[in-house]
């Protein structure tokens, strides 16, 4: 395995665990990354909870969501979310699908998700809503068919986040760091907007402010600072668990 | 003790501690499992908080909630919840009674509990409400008499979750894994619906979607993934506590 | 020191730390116990946060809140809350004053605190409100003068919990275990009622139910189960911290 | 380095980590202290998350926010918040800029921040609102230009806390302990007021009460008790992490 791929697998596994550690993702949800050398492939964990994902769990898939190498591992049921978006958006290099507590209320009410502070503007100028019912009728809501993944990708369009009615959200990024930043701070924005909108009328950022904040927070300064912070927090927790698990097996 | 019973006691004790660890249950509440070889018996912990339950705390009771072997241990006061439901529902193999923070508001208001995302549909097509006042007048609300347990079982009917006015909820499953999944994700659904309904009108899953999601999430894929996740989380915390307690006693 | 006093100091110190561990109390708030052998004295920590209180921090005071033995330690500013209630209520053996996040909203709105589930009925049939402004005008709200402590004790009357406008709550018990149970579950009730009342009209327990639940939960069964649970939780956390602090000093 | 400066760097680094540990600050936000011997300088960390700040990260800047000694470290983008306030307010010796979850809703609605309990009165008699749009139009909201910092300082005026529309808050103190106390308890007040105001009309402290509470809580008693409490809590967590990280590197 090349160094770049090894690094990508490590970064992707860590991003999985950071999103669990920062409480955006629980037992379900998944995170992927476009292959660093083969843009017609993507990397994603085998079927397991993000908190548990290690580099050795990462598989390589074509954009049709077929494993490059045959595997006996179980795969996520909603791979088409990733494959179809990578096909539609050459500028997207990382994708996260989640059902965070803060975002879900916006998927079942008519309250529009809006950036209400600078960091929330990482959602981008528009956050479209996708309702599986419109095209596919009454389903189990999970996105398992290519036609469903393509429909979701169309709904996302040129944007960076799409809400999914009665289901959750899918967020995309130009890099794994960019994705992490957007996923965490849009969840935080949802939390804040949710609190605020029951207190009174909410005055969000306007379009120019949103665009300026969006651009500002794609620079290396915010991304690197946040990545260091989330990485260190994760490392502290994991070091503790590693210590305990080792003690457990050697007593 | 047969291997199957030993395994059942271990799984049940672990399910107790997982429900505490995932913050569905605190000092009160209880979890039981139908005996794996004698369907006319069930397993449940002696009277203690779920977080503390170990395999050696598990007792064997008849469906009349009488210990199969005489015991000096204190028993839960609300055993009839378990015994009466196992008598009424041959398809039920595990039961949890709890007072989680997210579900309680639905027990004291007229807001109907509704599945608002795919994982919440594990509640099943209908969640009935039981009010002890209707049949038994003003009581201490705890369900201690066979007549009360039978009334609750009738209210549950063929469903998978019953709310109890001014008290909490009782959830049932086809297996301990199925029960855990339903208990945790219905609590999460309640949390989300509670947040959403103060923000605006909530558009829940319709009946067909609910049924499809319900079926989907009873497959081995979701159940095993979630069971692994909750088990690993619990193990990490418990390994840490074990390490500390050992150090405490050997210093 | 007699064994009974040593045990009382240990129990009281532990109750302090449990109330911090269960997140009812933060930097401020205090807990006391009537002296087990001299009913005209009470035990309370020197001036420090409950989370930090150890048996050796416990002082002995007369019911006029004067230290039995001269001390150079700083004392809490609001000792009269404790002294005046012990003077007025021979049946009270433990007192907690706190500003928990769940109870505070009831101190600044007109929403009446009401038991909404069986465990919340530990508040007793009535929870009066005390407003320092009525008798003492505009103050710094802290209860530091005997006249203020006596006024608060009068407001409490024969009840078990009194809310203090723009300030917090004072809870009393027949024993330290009874106090802990009431303090934690009334805070939990406040949390639940707060969530519920923004969702819709709340239908609380009626007077007969409240009385029956109140009586039920003063028996040894609930008190001992909860005391074991909170003690074990605290012990696990403290064992971990002890291990770490020891490692810190010996590296 | 003089002892006083070494102590200041240690206190400031600890204050950074306490504000992260008590969940007021996450990846962003920053804390500074006026130089203890050169009032025309201030101390602040290099560009990194507060949770990670150590004494060796602390830099020395002039009140024009220029490093006293040239440095290759990245600097915070919003240094002018600190420099401009120290220039305008000789009585201010410590400053915190944050985006806490509890305060943000007050920055995007018209609900006025008001002290609702004694500890919340540390905000002082008035909490002004600053809107960057009024003077600077549509920006990325971050305060990076001297003119913006000066405008913010003018909005703060003689007060102790200023809200920043669609952005966050800036809090100032007479000492690092005073700042910590105000920052944490005004965040807590915001949390409580936020909960209360959706339950019903909120009756806050009046002006005389606010002033009396404000004065009371600037005495050494509350400040030292809280400082000990937050320091011990931080130390317990950090000792644990230190133990784990050491084990990680020596296995």
C-alpha cells in the first residue's frame, strides 16, 4: 500500500471516530473519502459503527459502490449515497451521512435551516431538502438503490449539505478536514438555531455574510486549529481506553 | 447451569448495564428475558439498579413472578409487569420498564408519540397509552398487583411499546438485542420529537413507511451492528472502572 | 470522636460529593446533617465546593450557626438556612440548598412546580415559594441574616422543599438518604416538567397519588437501592481520579 | 522570566483550559490577561484551541496587538478584541471572547439577556449588544481590524460583558479569577434564562438586586471557592489524561 493510501485510511478512520467522539454520530451513519490517487474510487469502512472504525476496516470501492477487491465483510446498506455523489461532484473528496440530534428536528418541521453564527455558515449559501417520498413513494427511508442515490445527488446540486426528510443529513467536503469542520459546525448551528427559534424570531446571517464566512472558514487556519483540537481530544480518550483494555487483558 | 442459561444471564446483565450506560435507565427501571429453555419462566435481576447488575444477580422466576428457587434477595416491586406480559405474549422474549427523560413528557401531555425518523419506527405501528387511574383509581402508580400487570398487558396488546401515564414506558422485544435496539431508539425518537414539536408542526412517518422501517430494523444487520457498538462502549468504560477499583484495593 | 459521629461525617461528605457527581450542585450550594447524638447541633462542611468535601472538612455548629469549637476555617455565608430550619423543624435531620439548572426556571416564572411522575412526588404535597423581596426588599439574595433564615423556615412550614425566587431551592429530609433521594428526584422532576410544559398542557399527579407516592418512596427499599447506586457511581469516578492523582505525584 | 510573569502565564493557560473543561469554549474563542508588570502589554496564547493551551504557548503583545518579540507562531485572527479593550479600559485585566451554546441564542433573537439569579448578576447592570453590520456592513463577522476592535470596545463602554450579533460574546474582568467567574456564571445564566423564557414570562433581578449581587460576588470568598473548584476538576481530568498518555508512549 502506498504511503498516501495508508495516510488516507488513517485519516478517514480517525474522522469516523472524531465524529462519534464529538457526538454527531452514534451507532449509525458513515463517512467516506475519495481515493487520493484514483479519483474513480472511494474509501469507506466496512459495516460497523463509526466509533469503532480502524484503518484496517477501510475498504476500497468503485464509484458504482462495488468493492475493488472481493471481500467477505458486510458493507453499509447506503453506499449509493457516497458513490452517486462522487460521480456527480468531481470537487467533492469526502462525504458524511448522519442523523445527529440537532439536525433531525429540521428534517421533520418546516423550520428552514439557516446559518446563525459565522461557524454555521460552513453550510454554504443554501441547504436543500430531499424527500424520498416525492420520487419513490413510501419506503423504509434508507437510501439503498442507485436511483435513490442519484436523486439525492441531484437534490444536493452544487451545495455542501442536504437535509433528508424523516431521515437525517448528508454533508460533503473538499477534503476530510473540510468535511469534519462542516459536519460538526453545521450540527452545532442546528443546535443553536433550535434553541433560539423557540425563544423568539431568529435573525440569521444574510447572503453576503454567509458567503464571506464560508470562504473565511475554508482557509488552513481554522481547519488546522480545529483538526488539532478534535484529534487531541480523541487521543486523550482513546489513550485512556487503551490503557484500561490492556490492563483488562493482562490481569 | 447449562451454557445457554449462563449465556442468557450474561447477555441480560450486559443489557441492564448498556441501558444504564446509554442513559435510558437510572436508579430505577428493570430489564428481563424469557428463559431460553423454559418458556414458562423468566430471568431478571434481584432488586438493584441496572448499572450494577452482574450475571450472579440474575434470578429465575415463574410467569406468576415467583422465584423458582427460594431466595433471601430482595425482588423488584413491579415484577408483575414482566410476568403478566410474558403470559399474554408468547412472541415476547425480553422486556424493559423505564422512566427515561425523553419519554416522560409524552406520559404527561397529550402530544402523541410518533416515529419521526427511520430508527424511531422500531416503536411499531402503534404506541398505546395506559392510565392506571382508569381501572385502579388513585394509586402510588407503581405496578405491583397481578390485576395491574394484566391490565397493562391488555393495553400493550399486540404492540411493542406502551406508555404509562405519569410513570414511564414498557418496551418488549423478540430477543434481548431487539429489545435493546427498540428501547434506545424509541427514547432517541422521543428526544427528537420533543425538540421538534416545540419548533413547529411535526410531519411524522406515515403507516407504510413505519411498517417498512420496522421490518428493516429487525434484520440481523442493524441489530448486530448496534449490539457491537453498545457492547464496546460499555466495555471501555467498565475496563477503566475495573482498573481503578483494582488499584484502589491494592494501594 | 465516637463511631456514630465519624460515620455521620463520612456519610455527609459522601452526600456532598454525590450531589455534585449527579450534577445537582456545582461550585455553590451546601448540605448539612443534624448531629446524630446532639440534636441541638448540626454538621456541615467548611466553606468549599461540595465536590471537594471530605470528612475532615466537616464542622460542628450550634443551631445558632456558631462553631462548637473555634475554627480558623472559612464558613459558608448562608449557614442560617440550616440553623433556622433545624430550630423550626425537629423532624428534619438533613438539609440541602442548591441552584440546580432544572429547578431555577421555576424560581423566575409563574409555572408551578408539580409532581409529574411517581419519583417526583418526593417533593411532598406542596412546594411553597419564598421571595426575599417581600420581607427584606432588595438584597444580594443570599440568605445571611437570622431574620432571613427564620423567614425562609416559616415559608417552608411543614413541607419538604421550598423554592426561593431568583435564587434556588432548599430541600429537607428525615435522614441524609431521604434528603439525597428527594433532592435528586425533585431536580429530575423539574427537568421533566420543564420539557413537558413547553410541549403542551401538563397533567400532574393528583393529591392522593402524590401522598401515596410520597409515602411509598420513604421506605427502605427505594432509599437503599438509590443510595447503593449513587455511591457506586461516585466510587467508580473517585477511584479513577485517585489512581490518576497518585500517578501524578509519583512520576 | 520573573516569577510574576511565570505565574501569570500559568494562571492564564489554566484559565484557558478551565473554560474548555467547563464547556464554555470549544475549538474557537480565546482568553487573555494584561501583563502583570507592564500594563501596556497583554498575554495571550498562540493560535490554538483553549483546551490545549500550556504556559509555553503564551505570547506577549503590545496593546496594538504586535508581538513584543518576533515569533514564527501563528496568532489569533481577532487579537484586536483584546488590544482595543485593554487600551480603552485601564480597569480591565483579563478578557475572554467565546461563542458558548447558551449565549448564542441571545445574539440572534430580541430576547434581552437579564440576570435571573444572584450568580448571573456578575454580568453587571447592563449587557450591551454590538452589531458589526451597523458600522461595517456585511463582513465575515470575525473582528480583525483595529477599527472593528475599537467599535466593539466603545459598545462595551464601562460594562463587563458585550454580546456580538450573529457571533458570540466578549467578557472582561478585573483579574483572571474575576473573569472566569463572570464568564462561567453568565453562560449559566443564559442557559437558565433560555430554558425559563420558553416556559413563561421571566421576572429577573431588579437593578438594586443586580448591583448588590454584582458587588457581593467580587469578594475573595466566592472567587477563591470557585477557582479552587474549577482547578481541582480540571486537575482530576488532566491527571487521568497524563497517566494515559504516558502509558501510551511507554508500552
